[in-house]
């Protein structure tokens, strides 16, 4: 037998993914210091791991480079920013405001040491790219064991 599903009863997978994100945040919430959960803007972030280092790419539409901060505190990379309301009221009232204002703060714990002096961050066309080179590892040295 078939069941009737009310119109709008099936939610897109994207919403389901956000629900899972919220569940994990609730369970693991304070594992990454520096993360703030506000009801507002939360940029989407991709993290790429390569043999040379990590690349963190954050979508920050509408943000200028001077409105974004990147910090490394211990083993935690913190990306934050604030977008202030720049509207100047002249005549009339706003009926609809969809552009977001406010601040965000995202924290990412790094799984291994990086070269702190070689960090770089570039903001272009609303996308922030942070490059974190991994600390060079010394090759293992074999030591000959001699019989005594």
C-alpha cells in the first residue's frame, strides 16, 4: 500500500546535512576552542591535506580583506570576521533585508605541527585561502646494533 506524503514533506539532502552538523556540534561542541555558535553567518570551509601542508578555503561573500582575521593559537587555526551595517537611511523604510551583518568565528584544530613563520592568507573575490605548511620531518636514521 502507498502512503501519502504531504507537499513539502520531503526535505532536501542539504537540510539533512545541516541537521547532522548541528548534532555533531552538540555532541562534540567544545573540542575546538575559539569556535562561536551564533545564530547568524557561518562561512562554509574546505580543508585540504597534502604532503606539503594544509589549505583552508573559506567562502566569505561580501567581506573585505580588512574585515577578516586569521590567527594561530597553539594548534588551533582561528578565522574570524565582522561585517558592520553600512546602510544609511535616507527616505523610506526597508521592507526586506537579506544581506547578513554581524560576526563569525571558526576554529580548526591542526593534527600536526606546522611552520609558523610560513603561514599565508589571501582573500580574493570573496574567498579566503589560508596555506599552512607542515613542519619538515626528519627522515628516520637507522642505527647499527653491534654485538658486544
